[in-house]
C-alpha cells in the first residue's frame, strides 16, 4: 500500500496549552526539514528515531520565524501509523499552530481527514477495527472508568475474546466438514451432533455475556442519563447545582464534534452523569400533573436514573404518589430534602412507596446528605462487577448490533441441530456467526464501512 504524507493539528488529550501538528508518511521528515531550523542547522532527516529536537519553524519563503517548537521524530514501523511520524509541539496557541500547519501543507503534505491517522494504523496492520474504535472512545471518554474500558479494548481485550470465539466456531466447522465428507460413519455423526451443540451453546453464552455488558459500557461512554423530578419547590434546582458544583464538571466540547443537546456532565465517583439541561428539568417539575402518569412514564423512560425529590417538611401529596407511579420499574433514588425543617412528611408512607429504592435524606440548604447521595449513585451503578478492571465491556453500538446478529445466527444453528436439520444448513448459520463476529475486529469488513467508521473520528487522530 502506498500513502501520501498527511498532516493535522492533534491536541493531546486533557491538555490545552500545547498543540501538536502531526505528520505521517514517507515524506514526513523531508517536509519537516524544509521549515525547521535547529541549532547548527542540523537536519531532522539525519537524526536518530525517537528523539526530540528544539528549534524554530521558519517560513522558507520569507525566513520569518513562525514558532518556537519541540519536534519529535519517530521512524516507522515503530509508530502509531507504522509510517514515519513527526510531531511538532507548538506553545503559541491556536493561531501559530495553524500557521505551522499551513506551512507544512505548502510543502506538499495533505490535510488529514478525520480519523485518517487511526485508519492508517488499521490499514497498516497496527491495530484491528475494535481497537481503532477504542481510540475514538478514548478521545470521548468522560471519566477514568470510561477511559479504562476504552483502554482495555484498545489493548485488544475484546479482540482476543472475539478471536477465541471465532476459533471455536472454526473447529466446529472443521468437524462438520468431516461429517459431510464421511456421512457413512454413524458414530462421526453422533459425535458431531453432540459437539456441535456443546460448542454452539458455549459461543452463545459468551455472546450473551458480552451483550449484557453493553448497557454499562454504553453508560460509561455516554453518561448515565439522569432526570431530577419532584413537585415545585422541593429543591430540584438546588440538587442540580450541588451535583454540578461539588463535582468536576466534565468538559464536553471535544474539538471537531458537535452536540445538539446542551447537557451538564458531572463525574460522580467515576459515574458519568448526564443531567438534562436546567430548562428540561424545569419542564419536568409538573410533568406528571401536566400530561398524566401514562405519558410522563413514556418521557421518563429514556432516563437511566431518576432522582425523585420530596419535601421532608411537607405532607405527601397525590402528585408525589403519581411520581412514584410514573417511575415504577426504573432505577430511582428517593431524596428527602429540607431535613433542616420540621418533619411533616409521613416516612412510613414514603418507605412503602419507595419499595426497594434507596432513600437518602438531605438538606441541600445546609449542604448535608450530598455525600450519601453520591454514595448511593455509585453503589447503584457499580453494584455489578464493573470495578474489577479487567472485564471486557462492549460499549460500541456497532459491536452490540453485530453481537445481536451473531446471537441470532448461533441460535438458528442450535435450533437446527436440535430439530435435526441437515448439517450443511447448520453449517451456513455457523459460518454466518463466524463472519459477523469477524466484522467486530475488522477481519471481514467492507471498504465502505471502514471509510464510514474512520470519518467519525476527530481531526488529527
Ligand atoms: P425546585 O423548584 O424543586 O427546583 O426547588 P429549588 O431548588 O428552586 O428550591 C426551592 C426553595 O427551597 C429555594 O428557596 C431553596 O433555597 C429552598 N431549599 C432548597 N433546599 C432546601 C433545604 O434543604 N432546606 C431548606 N430549608 N430550604 C431549601
Ligand atoms: Zn427548580
């Protein structure tokens, strides 16, 4: 494969002050040399790989110094793209970075398309597709835990598991072949039948397990969609404010991506909460009253977590009870606010209504109880095994879709065997399962899918 040299601004994650212009391709070193002036006029192209050089970027036409820089040189194949890579660290903010990029483009590099660096890493065999997608997740990760999931995927954890399953299927297919080739041996058929069921069921179980992790994976990636509900004046806005102020708000304006909805992201003990915007919360104040239990239930169903706020110093009303009805079956934390005021609420009744939902008492005015609430949120979410860091999570919707299709295919195969369907028909379903799993790692993907996937990346990755 032959590639031209591409360049883009690529800002390292979590850092704003330094911007990097990254170059990748055969001519990366030559192009950098045309605009770089180091001490003693040293040429970058003669320097050792994996070294860093101080110098200036100079416009070759005018000899004007554009920027003071540190340049990292990395020769392929020991680079992310497996090509020669030059990274120019600029300190002078966006304007000068753009000028550096412009100079590089003038020297014959091409502006990289979004995700093109990662695409090259994929095409050059450095990473597989699920790892490439993990890079994308890493860029978007909102908490450390989300980052760990993406890291695990990037290290190839999901890929290894998928490969193992595909191997199982291949072995099974090999046995089926034997059976088709030598149908006269009765015991072969019997053995094949038994082995088929065993292997196929094993594969099915593993796929089901993976699909099950996807809910948590998605939440880690996108944030737990959280809605605060309660009657007017119970303290919803106060709750939103204390959650936002006590926790590091998560920066969401990732360069190169746009969001149509404005939401507050907060990191509550590793759980990314996506709180709907204040205006949205206001609207839910009287949501049950306004549109009735049935319809409000539909609206609320989109939420992953409900924070239902009650007033400790007021009697329970029919509206409160309707709120409980509207969120039946959902993940709910009940918050009894205003505990600094005299008790008027009937706690026995609250407990009856709350059933097995966690109840937390707060006085948001006195900043009390928020810790307990955060504890409750993290317990609710991490009650599963997510804390054991080395589990494999599926967080990518494309992977989930493929796993579901693979599940269908393997179930067809199992049904087929059980119903005595001819073995070559079963073989088709097995092969299909094998192919679908292969699409997750990119072993059987089409060109257009690759383009589409990588175009979702941010520029410069
Ligand atoms: P919302 O209408 O549900 O959003 O309620 P707000 O958060 O706007 O609060 C309504 C009023 O209750 C405001 O005057 C708050 O200062 C007050 N408030 C909120 N939390 C508490 C609390 O824990 N104790 C007391 N005494 N007042 C509170
Ligand atoms: Zn409010």
